[in-house]
C-alpha cells in the first residue's frame, strides 16, 4: 500500500525493500487521495457507506435482467 510520498511510500523505514515501490507513489498514495473528494479512495468510501446504510444493496432477491448486454450490468433486487 502506498501510504504517502515519503521514502518507500510510507510502507517501510528501511533504506531498501525486498520488493520495489512503484515510482508513482509520489502522486498516487492514500495521503493524497484522502485530500481529493473525487479520488478512487473516497469513491469507495462512499460506496461502502451507502451499502451499510441501505440493506437493499446486500439482502433480497437478485435477478439479472440484461444478461446478454455488452455494456450494461442490469439487475433488480427485491426485498420487503
């Protein structure tokens, strides 16, 4: 996990790790994404919150309605 823009992306304090760190860690890391409302990290946090707030996303009867469509994953979920 690239935590921040420090040495070894904040993953280790060693001068050299046994597995390399992606050079993009300076731009792409948790610390940077936490500041950006539109980041992938914050998008996933919103999705998780939505799922926890609404049982419909987890429970109920799932029915795939567009099984042959190449661009749309369409389904319904029915609950009480």
